[in-house]
C-alpha cells in the first residue's frame, strides 16, 4: 500500500510549485516513503498548470487535477480526497507557508499513535497581526466552543488524516475550515494537534480576504445545524412551530373567553390579539418548514447512508 498522499490545492501559485516539489521529494526520499503528490489546480490563470505538467513529466509520483474555473479550496480538497490512494493523507498549502519537514512526524502520529486527524497548529504566525491573527483567535474560540473539539488552529492548511477519514467526509462551500468538525460528526474522535513551523509567504499573495470571517461563521452555523438536525428537521422546526402555535392558541382562547364571560368589547383593539395571531402564523410556518424539510430528507439519496466501520462475515 502507498504510504502517503499529499493533497495540495493551489490557485495561482506558479512561482512556488517547483521549489515546493523539490522540498517534498527530498523529504520523501530521505524516509523512503512510497507517495503521490496530487496538485489540484483550482482554476489558476497563471502558469501553474504548465508547471505541474512539466513536473509530472519528470516524476510519475506527481499527479494533477485541473478545474475549469476557480471553485475554492474546499472543492479542491474534496477532489483530492476522492483521488488519494495513500494510507495517510496530508493536506498542505502550495505557497510554502507549510513546511514539508513536518510530514514524517505527522504521519507517525497517525500510524503509531492512532490519531484519526492531526491538525497543524501555527503557534507562531507570520501573517499580519490585525487582519489575520486577531480575527483568527476569535474564530477558533467560537469553533472550539460550538464543536467541543479542542484545537487551537482549525484553519491550518497542514493536516494529516487516516485515509478512512477523507473517504468518509464531503467538503464543500467553505467547509475546509471545519474538516475536524465534519470528521467528528462522522464518528472520528481521536483528533490531535501538533505545533508546526509557519513560514512567511515567499511568492504571490494571499487568496483570502476579510470576507473569510463572515463566510466562516455562517458555515459554522450551517455545519452545526446540519450535523444536528439535517436528518430530522421536524425535531427542530416542529418543536418550535408547535410551541409558537400553542402559545398563540392559549392567548386566543383567553381573549375569546374574556370577551364572552366578562364582556370585554373590541377584541381587535387589544394588542394581545395581534400577538396571538402572529404567534399562530409563525408557528404554522415553522411547522410547515419542518414538514417540507422532512419530505426533502426522505427523498434525499443520502437518507440511508451510514458510515459502517467494519463488517464481519459479509
Ligand atoms: N487556494 C485554492 N483556491 C482558492 C483559494 C486558495 O486552492 O480559491 C489555495 C492557495 O493557492 C493556497 C491555499 O489554498 O495553496 C491557502 O491559501 P492562502 O495561502 O492564500 O491562504 P492564507 O495562507 O493567506 O490563509
Ligand atoms: Mg498561505
């Protein structure tokens, strides 16, 4: 079996590729690993793909996937994960901010210490303090709190995975920031981290701006929500819908009784009347949303996709 798959998403990184490849080849040769480097060219408009072709012509361990346009880092990782053959899968950025020298130790933690995932932790960062380091601290704190996974640096591009993990998860949108969360939902619990060397970007510029933080937080919500209620939407919408509706109904009954028993005139003059109606309308809407969600879930081809860890006698 192949020891290692290196999955490397890239978008306009032509200057780094030759140097990065040489460095990886050096590390692989020193440890006698069997390996593949899968470059996923995420719609680069520079010379990246030509360089990948050229590198491939000299070394058949190098493989490439070229996207028609820029789909984003998550899509690139997802395709790389599908293609990977190695026992351990390592993801890293193409800009040489991650050091290939970390690979042997990361592989070691997966193989010998039994980790499902080992995430790199850029304890000392070489990015701009204000635009990256501070928001990233906040972001990581929120992700830790909501997912219960104790990682300092969710977004680090350098990570190692047991092959089983990458074959069980689907990464899309901007979900590459939450791969450990996706993995945890799929039942992979042994998630560790290792302090890794972070290096200043040598060539090119960063491909992510400030929008990353807004998108990042929205994705955190969807991921927590889908993980919890994706297969049973009625348990969320139905519950809140019923509560709202019952609240409205009780108020409405009280209003009606008080009109007939105590002869309060002008039902529609009372603010409570409008609250009651509003609550009942919101309630039925939520209930309907849950019902429609439930119908969609039933029609989803994934409704009965369960990850089976092992089988015996079959
Ligand atoms: N990247 C990609 N598609 C994109 C944006 C980025 O494949 O749409 C790649 C990029 O080429 C690099 C990695 O993702 O290899 C990390 O990007 P970057 O270095 O710009 O992020 P930063 O280090 O600034 O967080
Ligand atoms: Mg970078």
